[in-house]
């Protein structure tokens, strides 16, 4: 019985090979596997192309001279923002060390000197901002001019017309400083993002 079954199976295989059915089956199977692999590769390639295109859409190609000019302008502005921030924070400290033999005259003189240094640093920041306005991004200029400088100028005016120890002296200073610091953080982020989007055209 087993010999007959074996003969039948052998006869079927010979028939399939002879008619090409087995060859067609193997070819179709190979083709299906190949098409699956191609589809997987195509999807992967399309994903990579979309990612690259998104990156290119955020990239601005500029000449080296423009990049170096803009970078130098932003670097100088940021250095002066840091200088103003440090002096501004020292105008109305909640606590500070003073000499034991300190007199009101000496204290007033030190404060006047600090205010003068703060005003000078603020003047340098304004000067660099106005001179750099054609070379920096509009959103960065707007943040610096409409927010950061406004807070610093408010503090400069306040310490010039009000005496230390007046009502809400420290609260006013902390409010101005807080606005300045928040704006400085946004300026820092705008500068960082701007640098990331610039790409120099190969010469």
C-alpha cells in the first residue's frame, strides 16, 4: 500500500515538474518575497526623504560673508545682554555686604557709580542693536527692542527718579529684572535656533 502511495506522489511530482507548475509556483513565491522587500525599502526611503525635506525646509542657505556678519552681530549683542543683566541684578540686591564703617555718603556714591555703569552698559547694548538691525533676524530684533530693552530702560528710569528705600523699591526692581531675564532667555533661544537654521553655501 505504501509503495502505491509513493508511486502516486512520485507521479504527481514528475507531472508538476514536467508541466512547469512547480517552477511557476517557486517563481511566484520568489517574486512575492522580492516585492515585499521592495515595498519595505520604498517606505523606508520615502520616510528618509520626508525627514530630509523637513530639515531642508528649515535650513537657510547663505554665503559665508553673510553668516559671519550675522553671527558676529548676534555674538556681540548677547555679550552685552549678559553685561547689562549682571549690573541690573546688582542695582537692588535684597541683601549685600557693606563695610562696618560705611556711611550714607559712601553708600550713595557706590550706588551712583553702579547706576552709571549700568547706564553705560545699556547704552552699548542699544548701540550694538541699532547698528546690527540690518543683519539680524526680524523676530530676534523685535524681542530685543520691544521686550528686553523696554525692561532695562524701565529699570534705568526707576533708579534715576526714585530714592532707595521708597515704597515698593525692591518689588519694582525684581519685576523689571524678571521681565528682562525672561526676555533674555527668549533671545538666547532665538539666537540658538537661528544658528541651527543657517547653512553656508560651499564656495
